[in-house]
């Protein structure tokens, strides 16, 4: 699978998880704009020195408070259950 296809699939899985959260947790007290809650970008970081041994991926989700760590962890866990080992960051 190409990188573009992999990240497109990851973004679709993220949005599927977010849609499920909207339906289940709409009454949570998390500071989230549920109407526009979505994945806006995915960044990959690679260690280049002393050699390329480490790669990480971060999913950015818009319309949630960056300090909403419980939400970030819930999404990370849902992604891990689906085979993705990524970090999640929320932003306004």
C-alpha cells in the first residue's frame, strides 16, 4: 500500500471513530465542537541521525480543546485496537 493510500485509510478510520464518539458521548463535558469535530491532518516524523530507526505518526483533530487529554487517549486506544500505533493531538 502506498503512503498516500495508507494515510487516506488512516484518516477515514479516524473520522469513523470520531463519528462514533459523537453518537455515544455527545453529552460528555469535554470542550468539543461536535458539529465540526474531524481529522485535519496527519504528520509523520522520522529520526534521521544517527540513522533512520524511528518513525512516528501524529493525527491532528480539529475542534477540541488541546488540553482534552482523556479524549486524545480514548481516540489513540481506539486506533491502536484497529492496528494503528499513532499519537493524537486536538486543536481548535
